[in-house]
């Protein structure tokens, strides 16, 4: 997947109070949308990161990220994709981005009001526990294996599908949502 570019997220511009990467930004957005599917598309990033002040071009990219993420989370095709480096990037970089995305998701859920995950079903609790563990992955923990790429892809798919589970649990559809007009 090609990554969106946000100049304020380049290493020299990142602050302690803002997102560290596009992956973290998207993860935080997913957390926000899980808790509030009616989030404001024009100001969602300032709801999450008070000190994140994007330029005008970045604001357009943020609107695009919001629209794409919201549409994908609500798609019956389950076509949501995590904003991660392309497959040709080194595995360490891809894992770091996966960790950033997971940190963002946990942060977005917390900032948006998730205070007691024990009120969630067991499968959602397990997913959040796994996300928290993935958010703490470090290059030092890597032990090279022939199955690295396959394991990485399985982890990405697990995070992706688990997000749909969590989003559906926190934003249940009502019977009115399923009415089809002819």
C-alpha cells in the first residue's frame, strides 16, 4: 500500500504530543471512529492530537484519510487496509509501522473514551490485549525466520479483521440500518 505523505510527520517535525507516523495517525483515527462513528471529518485530528497543526495541503490529505477510513470500515467488502510500508520495505520498518498503528489504535480508543475494556465481549478484549502487545514490538525482539513475511502478513490480517470486530461491537447496526428500499 502506498503511504500518504504528511510533511509534519517527517522525523524533524514530530512532537511528543502528535502522531509519529501515518500508521499511528490512521490507528488513532480508527480508535476514534470505533468510539464515535459520527466524528467530525474536519477536526478529528485535533480531537486526538491537540498540538498537531497541519498545513492546508495536509488538511486535504487528512480529509482523504478520514473519508477513506470511514468508507472502508463501513464497507461490506471489508476492504480496509492499514497504512503500512510497501512489501518491499525491510521487515523491521514494516514491524515498526505495525507497532505505530497499534499504538495509535490504543491511543485513539483511550482518548475517545474507552475506559473499561472488560465490558467488551471476550473476543474484543483478547484483540485489544494483542494490539497492546503488538504496540510494544521492538526490532531487538526479531529473530530471523524463513516465515517472517508470511507471519507478518498474518499479523496484518489479524489486526485488520479484529478492527472490524471491534468497530462492529462498538457501533452496532440497528434494524433500520439494514432496510433495503426497492
